[in-house]
């Protein structure tokens, strides 16, 4: 199985960040399926170093979930999650749901989820979140969170969600920008509050030394493919898959040749 980012135009001797082991921050960053042909091409190739063997019980088509899972694993590497944390996740799409599954397995006391899509909230409840609602204000009121959450994760990239999330972090808490925001998106912080309450604001970019661990977690059953892959479409319905994705319908939409 292959899917982790590659940097074909870079060598570790040329890039300041690669020399420091921060390959995901490479100055010549490139990725399979982004800057070179990927899964939508008739043929694709990957460096041997990017390939991970899979046990026989893992179906190849299901293993497409390993790459996004490796991004979620990287996010939790950044968080260095503590036991008994109270976690708030904005977004119940594929990535938000993956962060939910990992939060449950890293010792969170509670994992609350916010989304404006009722179908996605229903999926979050199916996966065992503590509570789910269309706004964090509703969760704070019903769940008794006047002090906020220890960990707040944005998995939407939406500027309004990000702004709201920054205001929901409790004292000594951490805000993780995990969703991909638009270049022009802006949010406001209160520097005094960041200082006075020792709030950490950080981000997670792609994958870093997390792909093999994601493959192991996936093989161990951390995700249910039948939940995370909402649609499996034949190749001739590729346009439909793009339309569904753009409309925010479903979760992972898989096109099978």
C-alpha cells in the first residue's frame, strides 16, 4: 500500500527542514496525487520507501483510508494528548470522525462534536461521541462546560468555526488547526488571554512518520470501513463522485475501476 507524501524534487542535503527530520515541512514539498500522478491516473508509481505491506485480512480498497488516518495520527502526535482530557471537535466529516476515534483511544474523558449537518452528527453519535450538536454553545450549556475544553480541534477549515473554537479552549488548553483553511481565512486571537491562560495554538500538516503506524492501527480495526466509506462508485460515475464531494454529501466516496 502506498500513499504517504513524497518529495521527488528534494534531497535531505538540500532542504533545511528535511535535514531536521521535518519532511512534511519540506521547502520543495510534493505529494503523490498532488504534484505527481496519483490514484486517478491510469498508472501511478511510488517510491519503495512509501510502500507498506498489508496483512491478508485488510482489503485493498478499504486500505485507501490509511492515508487520511495517517494525517489524523500526525495530529495526535502534535497534541501529545493527556489522559482524561475533554475534547471538542469541529466537523464530523471523515477527518473529524477519525479524530474522534483516536481521541477515544488516547484516553479522553469526553469527546464532543460540532457540525451543522444532521447526518454527520448522527454518524458521530453512532461512533460513540459523548455528545453532538450544531453549535459549541449548545454543548457548553447542556454539557456543563463553563471552563471550556482541554483540547479543541478544528477539522473544518471554516473561519467561523475556527474563531469559535479558539474561544472554547479552557485554561492551559490546546487548539489544533487540523482542517485545511482557505488562504484568505482569518481569525482573531487575544494575546493577553493566550499568555495569561497558557493556551497553546498549533497546527498539523499532512503526515510525518505516521503512515506505518496508521497502517498498523487500521489493520487492528481502529476504523470501520463500512462507516467511513459511505459510497463505492464505479469509474463511470466519477463525475457523480466529484459532485457529491463538492456538495458535502457522504463521507469518503470511493471510485472503483
